[in-house]
C-alpha cells in the first residue's frame, strides 16, 4: 500500500490538486510573496474544486473526506506556495473543520455553505498580543447582557486571514476564543463566538507587514471593542471550549506538518536537479562528497517525515481528541526537518539558491513559521513529555 495515497480517491485528489498547483498556484507564488498580498481570487477557485470544505459533510456543501485527504492537499499546495497554503489551512481547518465538528445544526446550516464555496473567508483567533503558548492566560472577555446577547472586548494578534485585503476588511467570519469566567480552581473558562463582518465593534487593528515568510497570507491584529454578538453565535455551552480547542489543534498540527512535507519535497527536488546541472572543477557538483551529504541526508529526512506524517494521518479521526502525542510529534519533527532541507537546498545551489527566482529561499523563509505557529516546537516537546509520562506504553506498543 502507498501510505501517502491509500485509496483511489486519495490518488485522484492528489492528482487534481497537483494539476491545479502547476497551472494556477506556481505562476503567481513569487509575485504574491514579493508584494505581500493574498490571492483572494485564486482562493475562491479552491471552493469550486470542493477543497474549502474538504472535511465537511456533503449536506453542507463539503466533500466529507478524512485526515489523509487534508494532509495531501496541504502537502501539494505548500510544495509551491506555503503562504497560500497557510491561508487555506486557517480557513479550512481552523475555521471550517472546527465548525463542522463543534457547531450547532443552525450554525452549520447558515455558515458552512458560505465558507465551503469561498463566498466567505474564515479565520480563527486564539493568540493575543500578550498571550500565545500560555493560552489560558487570554484576556479577551465576553459577558452576557440582559437581552441574551454577548459583549466581547479584547485584541487578537497574528490572525491568519484576519484581514482579507489591504483596506482593513476583516475576515467574513472569525472563530473567537474568549474568557467567560473563572472556575473554582482559578482557571479561565473559555468560550467560542462566531463573529461576523458587520457586527458592531469588530474591526482590523492592523495588517502585520514585513513578515519573514508566509507573505502571501494576510496576518492581522483584530479588535473587539464592545462587540455585540448574538447568543446564537455562541458555539456549544459557555465555558466548554477547551475540549474543542485542543481537538482542533490536533488536525491543525497535522496540516502544518503536511505543509512542511511539501516544502521538504520541493527543496529536495530543486537541489537534486541543480546538482546535475551545475559543473565545478570539471564535474557535476553531485560528485562532491559534501554535496552528497546534503542530498543524502535530506532524502532520508524527507522519507522519514513522509512515513510518520501519513502514518499519523491514516489513523487520526477528525472531530476527536486524545491524538496529541503524534499530532505534536509530526509537527515537532517535520517543521525543523523542512527548515533544514530548505537550508541544504540553498547551500547546494550556492548564490542562485539565495535569490527568489530559484524558489528555495522563499521556502526556507516560509518554513521558519512552522516552528512557531500552531504551537511552538517547545510546546510540542512539553506536551510529548507530559503525554509519555501518562502513557509510557505508547513507546513499546
Ligand atoms: C504568521 C503567523 C500566523 C499566525 N496565525 C495565527 C492564527 O491564525 N490564529 C492564532 O490564534 N494565532 C496565530 N499565530 C500565533 C501563533 O500561534 C503564536 O505566535 C504561537 O502560538 C506562539 O505564541 P507567541 O508568539 O505569543 O510566543 P510565546 O508563547 O510568548 O513564546 C515565546 C517563546 O517562549 C517559549 N515558551 C513559552 N512557554 C513555554 C514553556 N512553558 N516552556 C518552554 N518554552 C516556552 C516559546 O516556545 C517561544 O520560544 C500566528 C503567528 C504567526 C507568526
């Protein structure tokens, strides 16, 4: 069995995305990175292909596919344009998949068809200016009003798709985590609100410019100032969001690992090609031992990433929790491996590797974000060590 294409359906999906990438994504990738702009129009085309609601039930306009399909799409998009792939991840996993598995029937009926088609662009807002890894320290608050509505106050930072253009237009809909109380042990009670463009008090604070990489995705600060949200936009019960927050982080981390795989594959492809084309001292540079070390080690790392990522994808159940050991494990291993492979590609390609036309410098810049976003590599080390103390049998099973 091909672990990365376990069924005909997966194979067809990969081929379809690969064709789309070579025809439409690759030609625009360099320009959008340079200009630091999100390709909104191209993004909508993903809706026509059925990719924006990949994990959503067909009743709501989705494709009802699994975690392996998620991995395939992220790998393929990222092999060409990781910034565009990050915007896709923020929409399709952080917003759409979260709503599919945690929203009410009414919320799903009303919102999922719009986000599956690409009519609306979604985002997820967890991080804040003063809180990232320490998520329970978030200070954005929501309090219930006498008329049943909620008032949100606070700022969210680093939100992918938080704005959709350079004119301050916020995401059409954003999944916002807010504090609605404190439990008996003094821990924050976290609740989720669906905030829609046009709701009073919801705006873009700033588009964050001059990022190292992922420049083809928009990153924004969002402001909620006395923002009024109807009770129908509360997801689940007040205070019970930790469980779906943790569950959705698992598929997010797999998606980010898959993006790393796309970067690694492309970097390896570029360095391998160049090593045959470039001649020095009368020989193709692939004949030199030090170049062989870069290519050989990159190949082995790439194959190890691919095996671990697809092994995890093939057994990850969407909408469930408790799979963190490997969702953190693949992200911990693959993000750093991708950065190292992109770095090796630049080294093999010498001066050419250092300029944008040859792609790998962009992949190298983009790869760094994957060690930070969706949980830093230090948080994965912490989680894995904690989980292995609870289930040491995972090592020997
Ligand atoms: C381009 C981009 C896009 C993003 N998109 C989104 C998005 O769509 N939605 C969203 O909610 N967030 C998003 N983020 C935020 C991202 O998830 C956070 O940056 C990340 O979780 C880290 O938080 P922080 O930046 O506050 O760093 P901090 O949490 O302050 O960490 C700083 C350093 O301290 C370390 N550290 C912290 N706690 C510990 C500990 N207990 N043990 C050891 N080390 C520790 C960290 O690992 C890190 O090295 C995005 C970020 C970027 C840059």
